[in-house]
């Protein structure tokens, strides 16, 4: 089933928000969103937007590091995108870079699971 770009972005927005919510539940002392649902929604939107606009540029610029690390550098890029969102949107607070690394992995895993479910 072919989806339009708007529908794909809305799904990606939902997945990013869901990933942030799950990561904050797992790392509840490290990620703070003041228990407000709107913070998760807005942070999910910003993360989807940052991943759509900024992340491809960063991936292109860091392509040699991605190749040398056999793709593991993507984990660091995901963490940097999450930190960027928390800097843009101060209502989402991430305690440290290690927390951003772990949260980025959780969000990536949620994204992978949802993508696999939607492909079937």
C-alpha cells in the first residue's frame, strides 16, 4: 500500500513521540518532560523534523566515520539529533550524552519494530 509523504511524516512523528515516551519511561530519572503529554507530542514532531532535514546532512558529512565504524557512528548521530531537539525545545530535558545514546537506541528500536509491523 503506497502512502503519501504527509501520511508517512505523520506516522514518523507518532513513532518518534512513542519512542521518546518509551525512552523516558525506561530512563525516567534521566529524561524529564514534566509529565505533560504535549511535550512528548511537540518533541516527537521536532525530532521527526530534525531527522528529516538535519540528519541527512550530518550523515553525508560524517560518511567516512560511518564507514570506518561499520555504521555504529549512526548511534552517535541519533544521540546528537536528540540532544539538538532538547536544546531547541527546553521542556524536554535530557540529563547527559549517555542518556541521549540510550534513548536514541530505544527510539531506533521502536522505529524498527513499527516499520516491520507496518510492512506486513
